[in-house]
C-alpha cells in the first residue's frame, strides 16, 4: 500500500479505479466491509483501490472539538489499513481552506482533477463539501457530468454490522473491552514511547514500564486494570496494565503503566504497542503500599488464569 500525505503528492499516472472517502477512525468491522467491497470490485478489472482520509478529524477543526478522541492515531490507521489489500491511502491535511470547498469543487478539483477517480464507493449517509452540503443525490448528478461510476453501500449492509466509531468509544469509556474489540475486529491498541516513571513498581517487586501515549488525540479507555499483550523481539509478551492516577501514592496525573509477565529487559526509549485484551477491575485507593502489592499479586493470578483459559 502506498501512502500519500496529501492529494498533491498523489502523482500516479494511471487513473484510480475505485475510491472511497472517510475518516475510517478505528478501521472497525464496518469500515472493513467497505474495504472488502473495494477489493471485490477491483479484481475483475485489474484495477487499483484507494481510501481518501483526513487528518485531523474534521470535527476537531470545524467545531473546535478538542475533546473528541480518536480510536487510532494516524500511524495506527496506516498500520491497520495495510492489512486489507489496499493499493493507496491518501491522507489529506484537513484545514479551514479545504473545508471551504463546495461540493462541486470537491468533486471536480479533488476527485477528478487530482485523483482521476473512475468509480466512487460511499456509505449510505456520506456528506461532503462546505457545510456538508453534498449528498448522494448530488453525487449522482456529478457522476454524469464528470463521467465516473458511483456505488452506495446500502443501509442494510451497514445495519447488519451494527457498529460505529461512536459505539466503540462508548464501550472503551465504559471499560467494556470485549465489546470494543468485537466491534473493532482486533484488540484495541495503545502506542507510545517507554519513559521513566517514579520507580515504585520496582521497589515493590512489580516493575512497570510507563508508556507515553498521545493523549491529546488518542482515546484512553476507562481507568482501571487490564490484561494486555505486546510484541518484543517478535515474541508475544503478556502483562497487566494500570490506567489511572495512582491514588494510593497520591498521583497527580494519569499514567499508563504495564507490568510485563515473565519478562526482564530495558525498554526505555523504545516505541511499544500494547493490545488491550480484557479489563480486570476499577482503579482503587488502598490503605497502604503493602495492601496495593497484595492486590497486584491477585491481579497477576487472575490474569494468568484468564490467559490460560483463552489458550
């Protein structure tokens, strides 16, 4: 899959055979259904498939909604989309200027002149152009004017999947990782650099790695203790992750800390990706560090029991 960081950087000479448009936040099973349709259509004509997406999310810019958190960072989105057989991913920086394109300007300037689209696949409720003025009826008109094919994913197909990024965000904020992961079609990811912490975990013989996640954009699940998995040197390593404010030791800010099971090594400065498998419990304030240590021991036993059952 070729990644183009702007439509201006898309310089392919051959026309794009099939294109779809959307933020694709989470690349969940609903998105995967659309991508599957793209790939079905390109095979018999030996064509190329592409997604046009945007960064930052249009709602963050247009509504000044910095509270909207993403299910995927842009790097995670690229990583996930690479698995689905796409030929091109075009990431357009979403700016105020871009948002002022009318529906007709968007079709002519972006879809036709820049991307040379031959067929467009969209969801049943897709809106586009300034003030979201464009809809499927307008696209039908433009498809005749500019000579490109048009297909709408039926509402029934989307309803059959019964999933949305909004539902997944709610599940994560409720701490329901089983539901979120089912909707996603994969385990929810947190990616970040391993940074130095306070060293308390090492003192109580449960050393942790502190992961610095982009909290400005990335949705962090509900505070609590989770069972997680990561890959280190191409080997799966499981662990227990705490998302929270460490109330037992009067923590002042939220941290993401992982105690890796059966692993020893220095990961400082390395980028690591955590898959969140399940949630064990809420974050609690204990009367002492000793009581906290006892609870972590129980958490580890429960995690190992759950992992054994899954295997």
